[in-house]
């Protein structure tokens, strides 16, 4: 069961400049976003556990995203 709805995916692609968005494109973006979100979340959990915390903080997510995106 997908965590993200399709409507936001259509809007994201449209905001990027597309005039029309195919259903398959929105579905694929949803799949990719979920994979990326899951990978970032797993690393954020590792950072929190390393800091001996059970709570994931925004800084954990930011650092994980930075590592994932290579920035």
C-alpha cells in the first residue's frame, strides 16, 4: 500500500514545468519518492540510535538526506 497519494505527485511534476502528466509518470514518481524516503528514514534511525535516542529529530533526517543526496 503506497504511503504517498498520486495527486501530490502530479502537482510536483506540474510545478517542474510539465503541461501534461501521464498516470504512469505520477505512479513512478510516487514509487521513487517512497524508496528514497525509506532509505533516508533508515539512516535517520541509525543516527538517532547512535546518539542513544529513540526519537528521530529533524537534524537526523537532514543529515541522512544530505548523505543520501551527496551534498
